[in-house]
């Protein structure tokens, strides 16, 4: 019997559907699955090499042999894809970034090794010149340090072709040059890589949340006090992201990336509502570092807060999430 007999009581009780776990599960609108995860990995040259990243506790840079062991675990956990980021020695960096398209380069070698051992693992490679330039910018610079668009696109195209030739499933230009998606798509078609997919970082913002990543790949030192504001987007803008996305779809992108993640969920939502295309999010290094640091201090419950963050990505409309937590999440999903 209801305690209310005055003719006024809430006939609509939204709490009814929250009483028990079973009903909360039945009415849940969004759900994260292992199929939504991409695991980023930092690749070291050499063999049996493993290095921690101090600003990203739990993340290890690894040489290809050790990486293969990790990928074996990821395959058995059901993680669909990895994204490779090379840690290139200073002796291989230059003004023209020639190492970016070296057939025997670190990324090209790693892709061949992974696809040989684990053909079912999706391999995504980063298309940008920052690991290979002596100044740490994503492209070729003029004498004033300005990143030249068209000259850079020529090198990016060679880089993308060399990755596709090595067997990369998805090339992911993260440089924000204009017109690079069209140029890369055309070259891939001409060279016969008709099923090589392009994941375009269309809305990549000039973000301070990339700090720990730049430590991990060692571009922080080369970059010094310089920033990337002449090509990455202003965090103040949102309409501009839609224009960037529209151009990349037009030029032949297969899926689009918004980056960073959590502070940019409004962008994901707008993109998803305006363009019915696959939209991915990059939960970047600084976001990982924040959650990890607070968890290590006992200030946040790590698993709970990471799973909540991932569910929020799904709710915003994200199709896949690139996150340094992907392996942990896959374990948690398996054990839940
Ligand atoms: N092409 C550069 C690149 N590729 C991925 C990240 C950042 C990823 C992260 O912070 O996790 C960056 C950083 C940058 O623009 O300097
Ligand atoms: Mg663009």
C-alpha cells in the first residue's frame, strides 16, 4: 500500500527502473564492449627493450619482440586493434623526415611482424612526421618555423604508402594538414591498396593534454617551448570541427577521430548527429595520467571511474575508443 492517500503522489516513479541490477541492465541505453577498444602502443628499436613512461604509470614502451607477447594477450582478450607509435632515435630525425617512409623503419618492421604472427589483429599506424623531425613538429618547416602544408602532404603520402605496403590495415593521419586525406586516398588507389582504410584525425585540437605522450615518444625535448597552434584546432571551436569532418569525408576518409576525448564529447555528439559515419575518440595521454594519478593516490576508484568514462564516450555517440586503458578494460569486461 502506498503511504499516500491524499490523491497526490508521483504516479510516475522514475526510480522503479533503478531498483535492481537486473532492471538497470535491461533499460541501459548504451553499453561498452571489447569491440569498441583500440590499444595504443609505443614501439622501441632493438630487442628485449622495455621502458616505463614516468608520466604514464602502467604504460611501457617495448621493442617489437616484447610487443608481440603483449599482442598475443590482446588477441586472446578480443581487442580488435592496436595503434602504433614509434620511439625514434635522435640519429634518425631530420629536417625532411626521410625516416618516415623508410621501408626498413621501425613502424614498417613492426607492422610486418605483427601481421605475420597475428593476421587477425587490426593494425593502425600514425601518419604524421613528429617522431621523425629534429624539431618535433608534425611537418616540414620553413625558415621561420612555419609548418608547410603541401610539402608536408607529399611526405605524409609516402609515409602512408610505405605503411600500407608493410601491411597496415588502417593509416591514421594525425597531422591536421589540409588536403592530406584526398592525397593519401588517391595514392593508395593508384598503388592498388584499395582496401587500406583511412582513419582521419579530422578534429584534432592543440591540446595541453598531449604532454605525457610527447614524453613517451621523446618529441617533447625537440619541440621545446613551441606549440602546434598553426595547424591543430583551437579548443574554443566547434563549428570548425564540422567543416573539417565534412572535408575529410569528401576526400575519402573511412572513419573520423576527435581528439582529445573527455573534454570534447560535445564535438563527438555534433559530428555523430550531423554525419552518420563511424566516429572514434582518442582518450589521450593526459586524460590517462589524470585518472591514473588520482587512483594511485586513493582519491578515485580506478575501475569504476574508467568504466564510467568509457560509458560516457558511448553515450556521446563514439563508435570506438583509443585508450591506454584498453587492456585493463578488456580484463575487467571479461571478469564482470
Ligand atoms: N602526431 C602527434 C600525436 N599523435 C598522438 C598524439 C597525442 C596522443 C596522446 O596524448 O595520447 C600526438 C601529440 C601531438 O600532437 O603532439
Ligand atoms: Mg582537415
